[in-house]
C-alpha cells in the first residue's frame, strides 16, 4: 500500500509540479468565470477549486485528473442562487457530496455503461455551447474596446503557441490575461473587470457551516438541485476519468472516484465553495503538460490559492474581456469537432441521440435532463433495432393438413405486435404447430402475445401445439450476471 | 509441469541469475522459464506548457502519446527478445535442455503472479537495471514480490557460484518451521552442508524446537552443523555467516505485518539488504 502511494504521488515529481502550475494558471480564470455563471462572488469558485483539487488529490480514484469548480455544475445552480442565495448553495453542495458518496457505495458508477458514446458526445458539445453562451452577456451592450480586447486575447491564445521556443514554454492564456490587464491599466480603459463582479479571496478559506435552517423545507429546496449536481458531477468525472485512462494507458478506480468526488464536494461546501467535479479540458492540459500523479492535482489546487490570495489586488484588475477570451478557448477546446465531421459516417439514430441531447441541454440549461433524454432515446433506438431481429416462417404439410410456424429471433415488448401479425388466422386449418425452438421470449408482453395467438387459433377451431416452449421462455426469467458465465449463455442461446 | 521462473531484465546481474537458474534446474530437474517483463515507464506528455487547448485537442494528444508509446514499446520488445535469445542460448550451452522464454507487459511482480500455477521456484536478481553498482539498494519490486509470492524465491547477488553449504536461520516461529519443512521436502539443497543456526530469543522452548529441527534435517540425510548462539539476531547471523564461509542463506520471510515493520524494522529486510550471497526466501 505504501508502495502504491509512493508511486501515485512521487513517481513523477518534476512533471507533476510543472503541470500543476500550468493547470493552476488555467484554473484561475475558469473558476472566476464559472462563479460568475453561477451568480456568486468569484471567491466561491476559487475556494471551491482549491478545496476540491486538494481533497481529490488524496481521495480520488484517478491520479492525474483535475477536479475543481466547473461550468456543468455552475449552470445547474443558477436558479438556486437567484432564488435562495449563497447559503442554500453551500447546503446543496454538502448534500451533493453526501449523495455522491452514497452513489459510490452503491457502485452506481457502473451505470455509466448505459450512457452511450453519442450521449457523451452530446453532453460535451452541449457543455461547450453553454459555456460559450454564458460569455455573451459580457459581449452585449459594451463599447468597442471590449470587442477589440477579446479579439486580441483570442489572437494571443491561438497564435502564441506558434512562436518558436517561447510559445511552448509560456502558457498562452496566461500571457493573454497579463498583457490585456496591463493594456487596460496603462490606457485607463473604463471596462468591466473581475473586481466588479464580486468579492475576491483575501484569506485562505475558513470553515463555516452553511446558515440555513435544518428542516424539511430546506431539504425540499436543495434536494432537486443536489440530485442534479450529484448526477452531472459524477457523469462528467467518470467521463473525464475514462479520457485520462485512455490518454495515459492506465486504469482507474471508478467507484473510489465517485466517493472521492463526494468527499471533495463536502469539503468545498464546508469552506464556502460551490460544488464541482472533474474537468475535461483541464485534465487534458494536465496530461499534455506532463502531469501524471496525484501530486499534479494537489499542486494545482495549492498554487491556485497562493496566487489568488497574494495577488488579489491584481486579479481584481483583470478585464472581463480577457476572461471571455480564455473561456471561448475553453469552449472551443471542449467541443467535439469530430462529431460534426462524422455526422455523415455515423448511423442516423446515433446522430439523433447526440443532437437531441444537445438541444435538450441548451433548452433546459440542465445537463442531467439532457443525458436522461439521450439515454432514453438510445435505449428506444436499440430496442427497435433488436425488435427487427424476429421472423416467422411457415410451411404447410399437404398430407397431414398441418400448418407449421417457425419463430426465429427476439420477441419482447417492441416486437410483440409484429409477432402476432405474422400469423394468418384467416386460413382454415385443423392443426397448427408453433415451433419456438429458435425464439427468445424476453418479457411477459411476449408471453401474453403468444397466449393471444394460441387463443385466436383455438377460436378458429384449430388445434395448437407448441414446440420448444421451455427453451424460448427461459429468457423471461431475469437472470442477472448470466452474461459472465459462458455455460449459462450457451444454455440460453444453445443451438442458435 | 512446474518450472523455474527466472526473471531477466538485461542488467549486470543477468548472467548470475542465468547461472543460478541453470543450477536450480539441474538440481530440481525442472525446465527453466525465462521471463522478461516490459514495465511501462511513466510516459511524458508532449511537455507542452502552453496550457492552450484548441480544436480536437484530445484526439491529437491521444495520437501523439500513442505514437510515443508505440515507438518505445517496439524497441523494448525487440531488446527483450534479443536478451531472451541470449540467455536461452547461454542456458542451453550449460546443458539445460528444456527451456522456454516469455515476454509479458506490466510489473514484474504481476507477471510472476500470472504464472503462479506453473511455478516451482522464482529466480530473480536482488536489484534490477536501475540499481547497477549500488550494493545496498534492494530492487524496488523485491519486497512486494516476497510478500506476494506463493513460491520460494531465490535472490541472486551480482555473481553466482554453485553453493556447497547453506545456513538456515531458525527462530522457532511458524514461518521458520514451514521454511525448514520446505528445505526437507524440496530437492534444491539436498547434498549441501547445512548450518542450522538459532539465536536465543523470547520464543518458548526454542532450544527444544532447535534440537528437533536438527534431528529432522539429519533424518533426511543432511549433514548438519547446529549452533545455538546468543546476541542481536541480525549481527550474530552475519557474524556466523562470515566465520563459517556460508554460501547461501535460507530464511522464512516477513513474519510480521507491514505496519509492525514500519515501527520496529524487519530482520528479513535487513538480511535482504545486507546479504552478498544468494538467499532463498520461503513463505
């Protein structure tokens, strides 16, 4: 165990420290921007990012992943903050943490397998669009100075990396922020700054219990928000963990990550921070900068709070235009461009799932609802496809006057009606044989539709006999875990 | 049929390990399985500190890192293959007929674990590639291996010659009794002169147990020199080893938990770190 700890923490000290610093510098503008999206003071997001990053470094299940205050979570709390205020947000953050820990113990992380790739892509794209849209208020009803500053900022961010040597060493978003701040101060421009958006931290976060009445009314207010936050937080965290797994070719403990996210959110809630989760963009930046171990996440959190507390006067002077430029970069970096270019290649049903997820999220500003709709659609499309794997063949024995129907494939709620329609009840025969040896009856809808067929034939005066009934209905019984046992599967699908 | 699983990594110790494997294979009449583990080092990223993410940042990074890994792994595979061919040839020249070799990805400890069912004895160098020339450093994997391994482990220092005598440290505890039983049942040490050494400790009836141990060894046909000494366990054993020209040590490993070891230290670990002759560790 000690060895494991040593490896996860100290096997890559130089890379982790450098990457942690790069990430911290990128985190500061994001944490401020996400606080503004949520409608709280920048310090709430900054404290949250510090607490979450530092705690998750110890308790997370995916070393090298960056967690902090995020846009996905901030978007979910907007109305709660507007209607009930900061204290209720902190209480909701605590409850989110508790729920996530419960989810972790219930091993709900494994439910992620129901979230298909199209839903994940839709989630990511919707998130990018929402982050971009959240910047628009800063760009409406403003002077041309703001547009010029934003454009200059984007120019610096995207062109600096092409400058030889320097471009690869200095974080370009940082250069954008520093230079635009200097320009704004030197020219004495009258444009909005971070300081105008609310309070910045001037001390380390202190422990405080949210000042909300501990009663059912409070629970009623915060529970819906906490549930959404818990689900979205885990979704994004587990998605990000998979991305980091893929990038570094290592594995992670998903259930530990769920519990870790919960603990980190409880920590954030107790120190005046808003709920957060893992960040796709920041985690990619971390890996790209050479961060691999837990130390990188820890350094990111620590360096962030040191920078902010000691430089709070300067941070307040950052023009919002610089922040907007950075956030536009984040939004572009988050968007999955290949999902647009691949639209032609992917099956139509996948595209519908992806686009529906995006539309629902953008319309409701709630990623949880979008994911729910996406998963639902994906499931429907899948049942529809599988339902088509059903056919009934029939042949007539002239001598014995026997009509035989041979059912092949999957019979369940989606294909039950088609199943009934395959039989010709108008034909006048004395004996009907229904051969079910090669069919699977998955649920009671299927069984009752078979009953219906038998009854209909009887009413027409035919004698019905069923063949292979036992094999066909074996699947009605809910046998979980069968798929892991080759013998059971062989039994279930034997002879097919 | 179980095999002598022999771990090679191309370090300076490799030829000693091969010689030891040949010796064990002849004594036990078992085939050798040379194992080369391709341990993945922490790959570095693009080492790009711009912190900027543009279009398709993820797929670009994945592509870049996959390419790096691929190149590294190809070279490592090739080198490993050559190393294995080399040691196999060497073992063949020494007269072992039945030799296999195998490459696996992952930590060496895990690779050994995967081979558990076909293992008779594990032969491994006491420190690996990264420790060339630093004597006291014990390979980072060794302690984990010894705690996990279900089979005897033969630890080899940087040179090996066929031993003619061995020492078994007997402290009367269960682990020591088990180790003794394995020496008696196994065939590796038969025919070698046995030094049975007990250092007085607070174990009850140690002297009686010590005498019975001596009897058990003699019944099996071992030529036994038995010594019952007093003093600090570790220092006395080292002194005995030195004055009697011991060429191999047998010991039971890690009677205590890792937690206890953290506070009071472990004699096993001290022996492992300070010994310059082959060690057989039995669990």
